C-alpha cells in the first residue's frame, strides 16, 4: 500500500470559499477515483500546515492512476495558486529498495504529460516533495 500525503498552508489572500472549494475538490478525488482505496481530507494537526489530504492506493499503478486522474488535475488547477506552502510525500509498507526512485519517476512522467500542472507546482512559493525539478 502507498499513502500519498499532501500538506498545505494557504496564502493569506485565499478566501474561505476558495479554500472550501479546494478541500471539496480533494474530497472528490477520493470519492471518484477508482484507484483510491481510502482517503481523509481535513485540518492538519501537530504540524506546521493548515490542511492535509491522504490518499491510499494499492501499488505504483494505483499511484500513477491517482496522479493522472482528471479530478487530481482539476484540484491542481483549482488549488495550487492558493497555496503558500506545500509538502507532498508518500509512505509505503513496500520494502522495495528502489521504490523511491520509482515513485519519483511516476511524478516526472505525470508532469511531462501535463506541463501546465508542473508549472503550477513550480510556482508554489514553498514546495517540498516530488513533482518539480530542482
């Protein structure tokens, strides 16, 4: 299993309505994407971020299906311009020593397929995680 974690703090200029629309879009990703086995979207507790979303997928194929699903791209287009800080990472019980490289390759392929979203990620003021070149 792979747990795909998104942690975000919104810009001071983001309105409550914009934030709720972005959170609802995250929820829609979980509800509508068949690759997602379970998910949670809500306030981030115990860290330096305001909101988090965790999507559980079975394997690398499921992660790529999640990353390239239309609802994921819709959330990116809707929410990335609202984000001041973003951290994206994956947690897995798979002990494949090459898993990190494989996950990074999926993010690279995803952004190659959709350069607009790669540009939106690159424009986030403080971003940590997969998906953009250093």
